[in-house]
């Protein structure tokens, strides 16, 4: 099975080491979820604390471009709270490219978004924030390993905190190195996840080694607010190709032959033919059409058709004159 005997190493330069008074190097001082002291509750988490959804804020985990992520305690469980930054502070430039084809179920809401009113902007924000929690529920159901979602409240997504085999916060893919064998195994699993996502009608749209964590059972896909609707978005195919290329290039550092695979093209062709299903075995092979178009031949045929049409008209004119 894929979920035992993992051989990932954190890249040493990225480990948080410190030296004690004797000068001994300690093991990496990676964040321990079971931290005793708590930090002041950020304003955005206050309503969740008041509603009893969060019992305490343990510590900030990461401040990203789109969101601030905190480790929190909910009852006896340690979880992760992702606080979305508002649109003005976000540096997400290509929003239109991603939201194309995204369905807004409520028509009043859809009209407001279209008009761009203040209410519309608020609704757009909510749609954006709900997109991630919706995608997480959908993907978990589709058998893709993502953090388990616990809902999105006031612009805060509560989800499972992904940890490694020691109970430390899981590293991102860009922070680990692995053997060629492990890379092949994880790449195959990742392609399987991407395929299942497509079967569920979604393309991640920002899949890279920065948006994948690694736990005991392998890659865990995160960061999905921009996931696109595969059937309705015209950019879905190119985004799928980019996502898959990023993954094949990343795992290809450890097993170079992975760079020469064509999973995106294979998946998309099957998807378009209605032949893609969650247990489909993929090969990574795809016959790319290398024949260049026979432009000269096509031009000759067009000219011949035009000449034939012209002589038909001439015959008609001749016949009319004869009458
Ligand atoms: N469920 C989780 N468990 C553990 N760590 C997480 C989890 N979700 C997010 N993180 C950490 O927080 C970081 C930021 O999360 P995420 O990528 O979802 O937000 P973001 O603001 O869109 O980030 P960026 O703009 O940097 O991509 C991740 O790179 C990861 O290190
Ligand atoms: Mg991210």
C-alpha cells in the first residue's frame, strides 16, 4: 500500500534548528501543535470564539498572500483556521480568469455581483470564500486527500490541521526531498488525485509544491479558493496542463523520467470523450499529433471549389442568355 514506510526528508537548510549552550545541534524545532500558551485572539476569530466554535487560539502558523492561517483548539481537537484577507488586500490578480463559469445559485446574488454594487462585492467575497470549503467537501467525497473541512464562518475556514508522523505541522512539498522510488509513487498518487478532481468537475488552478503538504500517507492538496469548474471555464484545460506540469516537474527532480509524461493531455481527452471515471488507469502516454497541417493542399481544394462554383454560375448565365 501507499501509506506506509514513507521516506521523505525535510530539506536540512529549511529545518528550524537551534544550538544549545553546549553547542549541540538539536532536532528540528518544528511547530508542536500541543503548545501550552495561547496568543491574543485576532479580531477576525473573535466571533468564532464567542460562538463556541473555537476554544482558544494557539498560535499563528503562516501568513500567506490570500490568508492568515492559525492553529486553534476546538474542544479536544487541534485544528487550523484560515482567515481570508479581504479582496483589497489580496494580491490575487487573475480572479476573472478563475471565476469564469462559476455558478452563483441565488439569482439576486448573481445580479448584485454583476452590477458590482457594494452588496455585490460582499456577495462576490462570500462566493470566493465558500468556493474553498465547497471544493474541500466535494474533493473529500471524491476520494482526494485534502484537509477535512469543518465549515466556513465569517470568512474563516475551519479545517483539519495536517501533521506529519511525529505530530508536527506537516511540511510543504517544497521543503522535502525523497528517493526516486518515493517520487514515482507519490507522483502516481498525485495524478490519481488530479484525475479524481476532474471527475468531480474541478481543476485546482494553483497546484504547485507550495500548495501540497506531506503527511504519513503522502501528498495532501490544500489552498483551493480558486478551483475552477472544469466544464464551464474556458481556461480549465490550460490550468489542468499547468497544474500537472508543475507536479511532474517537481517529482521529476527526483525521478527525471516523470518530466516526459503527458497525464494532463490524456486526462483531458478522456474527460471530453466522457470516458474518465475515478478508477481509470492512466498511462501518462499521449499521442501528440505532430503532423503539420497541409495548408497548401487545403488551399488547392478551396481554389478548385471556387473555380467549379464560378463555372457553374457561368453555365447558368449562358443558359439564361440563350433563353
Ligand atoms: N490544513 C492545514 N494544515 C497544515 N498547514 C496548513 C493547512 N492549511 C494551510 N496550511 C499552511 O498555511 C500556508 C498557507 O495556506 P494556503 O496556501 O491555504 O493560503 P494562502 O494564503 O493562499 O497561501 P499562499 O498565498 O502563500 O499560497 C500553507 O502553505 C501551509 O503551510
Ligand atoms: Mg497557498
